[in-house]
């Protein structure tokens, strides 16, 4: 089995440098290739790639901007391997990553897998707080990617594997973004393929580096989910509504205080205290504990409001997703 590592990139040469540097430390002894696809960047990373020629088996392609999903498809069409591993450019790969993937596939083969993410000590406090919000069992992170117990596992494209057979059968990613990875997972299920979580195949994911970018990102996640629910109603789950219920419940809690009923608001306060304590202990840092409270609030608010807006437009008013939210769809 030959692995082809597919990495789309858009205006992030410094991140590509870190990712490729981490691949030099790989403990995997078999040959693998790196396919880097520049998605119409104005800050290209060709100079960075040149640095690693001769050190890694790397191919570099520049194409017009058409979004990360189409860029991944482009890379898989160019790749020579029979199993593709897809990373975001803001990932750092542990030395044992490919060893763990190879081991898992040999023990129990699957045509599509996803792995979790962690934070490095070198990450900023905000990045660590965002990582906590996006991965903790206390937030939607426990539902999104850390557990296989809640329905079928939907791999995320920052750390995802896909066989050539699965790619050719499904035609890869669609043009929605974000949401292209669960869309692909569901189409693979409908074609008879299985997906699975490889718990030991984790990456260090830097994610967004400031609050504004994070807020925009989670808001888009919220908008994408009702669109996916409209396409695949059989996979709709009540848990997808949780962030919206959380925000609406908080509004209700504030209203109830006017009538001297504060028990609901106390429950919200207790929840955020738990977030602070658990994150502080996990990260061994009070500041990260506090920032985790901010990150969780932004996560629930951004996702919840985005979900509500999309639910009203797409599910209730029956608007076409491409017309309701043209910014979520790339032209291919």
C-alpha cells in the first residue's frame, strides 16, 4: 500500500514549512509521496517546497482558486498512491502517524478513516483554548470527532484517509465549504463504504489563530449543517440542534431573572465554571482555562446562530442552499 499525502494550501507558506519539516521526522520506513496543491494563492509556497526537494518525494501544483474540496480532488487525481491521506496546511504531523495508520489498516482495513487532533506546547494560549473547545467531551467536540459511540463516525478533512477506490466511486469532495467532509462521508456510506476513527492517528492542528477567524469559521459550520440535513434527512440528529438550544436557553434564562427565577441562569454559570476548571487542569494554566470559556461561548454562539439562520432559510422557507448562502459554495 502506497500512501499519497494530499495537502491543499491557500496563502500559508509558513504553515507548509512546519508541516513538511514534521514529515522529515516520520518513523514510517516505506516510501510515501507528498502532493501539495496551491489553490490560487497570492502568497505561494513554491520556495518552501523547493527547500524539501530531495528530502521528500514531493509534487507541487498551482491551480486557480476553487476551494479546498476541489483542490483535494485535484491532488488525488494527480497522486500515484492507492491510499490518500488528507491534511490541512495548518497541521503538524507526529513522527509515528503513518506507522499508526499503516498498522490500523492492516489490522482492520477501511476505505475511509479520520483521526483526532491535539495541541502542541508551542501553540499560543488562544490556539490551545480553541483546541479545547473543538475537542472536549464537555462541548460539541465530543460529538464531532472524539467518539464513535454517537452514530457513524464522520472523518474531518484536516486528518482524513480515503482509498483510491472510495475516491473514484464517490468522485471525492463536493463544492460546499465547510461541510464537504461530512457530505463525502455520507455519500460513501450510501455507496456501501465504511468509515472509522483511528484514535492513535492524531495530528497537531493549529486551527485559527484569532477570535474573529474562529467566530467566522464556527458560524459557517452552523450554516452548513441544516443544508446537509436537507440533503440527507436520514442522518439528521437531535444533537445537531444543541448549540442553538443552548443560545435560546440562555436568552430564556436572562428573561426569567426578570421574574426572580434564576435557577436556569445558575446552571449556565455552573457549566462555564466546569469548563474553566477542566481546561485549567488539562492545560495546567489558569489563563487557558479562562480563554477556554471565551472559546466555548464563541463556539456555541457562532454555530448556534448560524444553524438557526440556515434552519429558517433552508428547512422552513425551503430556499435553495446555493441561493441562501452563496458564500458556502465554490464554483468548480
